[in-house]
C-alpha cells in the first residue's frame, strides 16, 4: 500500500508514467525532461500543472534525488532503471574537438559546441542554449513553410495563366493558319481563272490571226495563177505569125497589180496575257508585304481584293459578297447617354452630327471626346453593319465597354490608341488603321459608304469600302475577351448615319454595358 502511494507521487503529470530523467521547474513541479520539452514545443511556455507562465523558457535542471528514488522503485519492482534515456549524450552528442558532451550552440560557426570550445575556438562568439536556438530555427522553418505555400499558390496561378496563354496561342495560330490557307486558296483560284481566260484569249487571238493569214495566202495563190495564165498568153502571142491575130490578142485584160500584203494582227502583250502579267506582278508585290490581315480574301472570293486590278475580271459578281455579308446585318442605333455634348442625335438615334454648339448637358458616362457608342454590343457570332459618312475626318471602330471617357491633353480621339479598341480613321487622302497606339497607312480613295464585319468565333474585324464597289480595306485579327461595341468619332460639321436594312435579323446581345466608363 505504501509502495502504491509512493509510486503515485513519482508519476509525471503529462505522460502519467514514472519519471524518466525528472527535471524541476521554477514553480517546484517536476516532469520528465522529454515530456516538458515536447509540451513547450506545442503549447505556451508555462507549467502544465499549475499554469504558471514563464516570460522566458527556463533552464531545466535534473532533480537528482527524485531520479534516484525512481530508480530505486524500479529496481524493487524488477523494472529496468532509466539511466539518461533522452538523449544519450555520452554516446550520441560529443564534441569532435574535445570529446566532451555538446551543451551549447555557436551561432557564429553554426555548430554545436562543448564548454571547452567556449574557452578556445569559440571564445567571443555568439553562443546560446540548444533549446533557444531550436525555438528560433523552428520559427524560421514555419516561416519557410508559409513562404513555400505562398509560392506554391503563385506558381499554380502562373501555371494556369501560362496554360491559358498557350491555349490562346494555339487558337490564334489556328485562326491565322486558316486565314493564310484561305488567302492562298483564293489567290490560286483567281490565278486559275485568269489562266483559263488568258489561254482562251490566246486561242481566240491565234484563230483570228491564222484566219487572216489563210485569207491572205488564198488571195496570193489566186494572183499567182492569174499571172501564170497571163504569162502563157503573152508567150503564145509573141509566137503568133499573123498580124491581125497578134493585134486582136492585145485586147486581153492583164491581171491587176500586186497590192501590199496586210500585216497579221498578233501581239503577245495584248488581251488577257497582259492582264495576267499585271495580276502576277500585283501578287508578287502582295506577297512581299509584311502583313496578313488586309489581304485575307473572304471565302476565297476572287472579286474581293485590296487593290483594283485584273482580279476584277474574275466571273463572280462583287454584289454577291455584299449580299453574303448582309446575311448577318445588324440595325444599330447610337447610345445618347454616351454621346459628347457637341453631338446631336436624330432619326431615332440612327444619325449623329457634330455641331459647334453644345447640344446636351455634360454628365458622367458621356465622352469628353467627340465620340459616341452604339447601344448594341456583341459578345458572340458574326455581325455586319454599314455606315455612311458625310466627309473625311471621322473614325469608326469597336471597343470594349470600359473605353475611357475623359479627354487627355493632345488627344483628339482614343479609338485604337489603346489595347481595348480597334479603329479606322478616314482621312482626306486615304485611311489609317489604329490599334494599341500604332497606326498603319492604307491605300485607297476615301468613300462615303463603309461596311464593318465582326467575326467573333474567328477573332476578325474587317473594314470595307462599298463604293463604287466592295473593296477590303483592312483586317484586324485578335483574341477578343469582352463584349464589343461600335464606336465613332467625328470632326466638327461631320455627320455619320447608321444604315438600316429592312428585315435584318435581330441580335440579343449585351445591353447597357456601354454606360460604364473606365
């Protein structure tokens, strides 16, 4: 009974077993060295029994008397005596310099040292107790874990971004390859048509020239026969012995004189052959240009071209292309809530005019620039609309909803001056295509009727001049990520009209987003 009561007094309050290397805290309570160190690593530095907090981690001192009592009790009960079980410093933790037990940590050399090292090699170095250094290292390792977790999250986000960009590149490359294939196929078909017409023209010219040559040849042969007959008559007359017969023979009519032979009409550079040479020269110049978009011919239509020339002779009417474009025609209207206060809307918001006087009150959402958006936007599918302009000095394009409304110094308009918009400036002497602040000058005489086609699945925006015939002006190829709204800029005195097509298919796209300025 006494032994049982004594054993209860020698039990660690943490592991509920007999003490193993009992140590005493400043509050007087005893614990196993391994148990109290493990407790402090997981919890606050205090006494697990009385909850007395310690401002600093106290040094643990072995309770020798208590350890001897525990060993005696273990021996009486036949249990093995615990002799320095954690850790066995006499064997595992020895100084390689002096052979003593390692008791300190040298921060200068980053080594565990013994007491002899503090006198010799580590004199004047920064030294701390191992448990203090471990606590700081554990804190550093926990910070490293947090840093690793943060970097892992960032790396995962970057990986997803790279994968998304890779997919965009694949889609863009596929669209570009398809555009190039369509362009080359269109040119090949146009060349084949021109070849057939040239061969037909050559055959016709050859037939006409050979027919003329055959006619001349027959006339010359007939003249030779007449000359031979007249020569024979003369020879017979010279041999005639009678005077009366000789004189009567002189009354025979001689053949006419030999007329100049007409030259044969044959010109190697005439007709379709000359047109073919011009076409080949245009194609050669076309291939030398460092661009793809402006020369993409829609659906291999040889009549659609960048410059006027021999391709016009391909037997497919230009109006067929415009008829095809109108299958996706959209009747648009201007958004009065975005119009600059100098712009006046009329005809049920289908016409805008720039006047010298302010037409409307300035309020948030309106452009400070001379610009206006359409009320309709597009986020999927194919769309086509036509615009009539009164004169040059206007810009038409498309933009994301967040196009800036404010006016910046030295800026007339911001259509195409940023990554979120694409525009075509109509100038007095030609056109300019704008995107991301870069301009590209285009050839062509400015017209008053223009068409715009937006193919969102392919990622293509096309501008057409419709007078006097359909002509492709420029093509933007892009990966559109937001809904697009038609946008216009017009100089003072100019008028822009959105042409309406009766029976055009309605499109239910995003509405109202144009009211949100950036």
